[in-house]
C-alpha cells in the first residue's frame, strides 16, 4: 500500500467524524424512526422494496451508504459526483446546512455498507436504528479485512466480516431481522443478546418459507408461507434468494402496521440487479452486472438454472476486492458455472482467465459432447466478448450478465432500444469517463 493510500485510510474516520458532528444537528432535529439495511449483497434491492411499500412516508439513503454519504444525505447533499474540488464545497456547506436543514418524513430507511473495518460501528453508534434488516453475509470486500486476520484480531475473514456487520444489531433498539439459515448470523446475534448489548427482539427469517418459485426472462413469482401465505409478482427475472428479503419485508410491514403490497410489476428496479431487456435480433438480456461477490454470483447462477429456456448463455466478469482469496473464490465460481449447465460461457477478466477457466477445463466442461461450438471462451477485453456474441448468437439466446469488467457496455451495444441504456448501472459522469479511457464509447 502506498504512503498516500495509508494516509487516506488513517484520515478516513477523522474526516468522517467532522461531517458526522455537523450532520448530527440535522439528524437530531429530524428525529426519524430509523430502519437500517445491511449485508454483503442485496442491500439496494431491499431498499427499493421498502420504498415501494412505504413510499413518501420515508426518506431513503439512495447512493449514500458510507460514513460520508450518510452525513451528506442527512443535510440534503450529495457526495463527490464530479470534481474533487467539491470536497472544499462540502467542508463549508455541511456545517452551514446543519444549522437549518431538516428532512420531514416519518422514517429514515438507510443502507449501511460494511465495506471497511469499524465503519458499521461508526454509523450504528450514531444512528441507533429502531429496526435492522441484516439480509446477507459473505466475503464481500474481503481485501479490506485481511489485516485484521494477519494481526490476529480475528481467526479468519468470515469472523472478521461477521463481526463488522454485527455492530449494527448491537446498537439496534427494537427489532433485528436476520437470515436464520446462516449460522454465523445466528451465532453473532445470540452472542449480542447473551452479553446484554441489546434488548431488541431477534427474528430469524428463513428461505424455507418459500413454497414456490417460478422465474421467466421477464417475470418472477414467489409463494411465501409462514403465518400466512403470500404471493409476490415481479416483471423481471429475480433470483430465488430474494425470498429472504420478501419474508423480511412482510415482517417489517407487519411490525410497522403498514399494508403489504405484493405486486411489484411497477417497482423501479435498481440498475444492474436482474433487469430484463429486449436485445437486437430477438436476444433476451438479463442484466445483473452491478457487482459480483461469490454469494451474489451463486444466486444468479441458480436463477439461470431455474430458467426453462434454451439456448442460455452466461457472461461472467471477475469478482473483485477479494485480495489473497481471489483464486479460491474464482475456482469455486467454476464449479457453480458447471452446475448451471449453460450452453455457452463467456468469461471476462484476468481473474476468471487465471482461475475459473483452468477449473472448467479440469471438469471437462469446455467442448460440448457433440463437438459443436466451445462452451467456454475467456477474454480480457470486453470488446472481444462483444464480438463473440455478435458473431455467434442467432437471436434465440437468453444471455445473463454478472460481474465486473464493464459488462454494462456490452449490454448497451446489444440493446434493441438504445433508450434502455439509461436503466443500466454506472451512468454517472465518472463511470462514463472510466469507460472512455478504456476505449469503450
């Protein structure tokens, strides 16, 4: 790590503390009922689900899930969206706006990202949520926690990451909802209760309440059991794992004594999270390109398995921010791909080429039994991946995109309706500039 990077890391919470100090005046003036959403993946989707239910009764921390972003959000400002000179403006504007600014909604629905050590506690000890929805747990941003393991603070990455997320339940006042099918979540919340660190009720939700799951390229239906049977409908291909969020959503609306909506066909989807688009020449495109961690890739590959369509192609980008475990994670990725039995796989990125491709070859999963087109292709350049699709797709394919490496650029080039590009992820100016530097226009 460079000197500049180390300095930024050390000063992160000093600077965040400055903004929190002033933003807290606006927060106390507002005094909302705080509902916090955290987890390794799926937070933004959960935020949108809650927004669809509560509507204008709440303010939502869209695009603000860090120590800085939430402080800015509380005084009605956005973070760094353009020039870095904006920092000067924010340093001056946050204290000024904290004097008078106030949100008016009853609830604050806030997404909290446990991306770096101690950030969750920094936010949890400040916001002290009434309700916490801890929706998932995995090795997202694992590279950020490696030093804690090296220094002996935690035995392994899983325990380090679990501890980070568990800081939010520790400061929760009334209700903690967790995925009861994840042992590390159950153990962490049990320990918090046993030590008397919270008196909040813990509700262990379960995907076992899912009675039926039917997914198509342009729709999904869930039947959730429990105290009552509920049918949910989406006009997009959503993964089976969304069931845990639907169970929590039902529990949350019950807790808030708010009527539950179950038809999500008109809910705006967050970009890059299982959106369906019509492609050129009849292609069906499923965009889940916002990010990739092993648990989210596994979820999308399970979705792929459940889709009763052929031919079915996968375009998979690297899993990033994994540090020393990237080889292990990308090898596991190969096993998941093989189980999903696609008709063609296009890997994009140096990590999938180094680790995923050799494992697929070892599994004998490179050439179809009939000797037809190779199932697997690996590219470092998204332009080559796009060329592969354009040269080999007939127009009957359903193509599922998951991962990093600018896969959204490929989707944009394949859209039947160019206007749909605005619904893709990374439309902000900084992301456009990054793509342009790679020659992606």
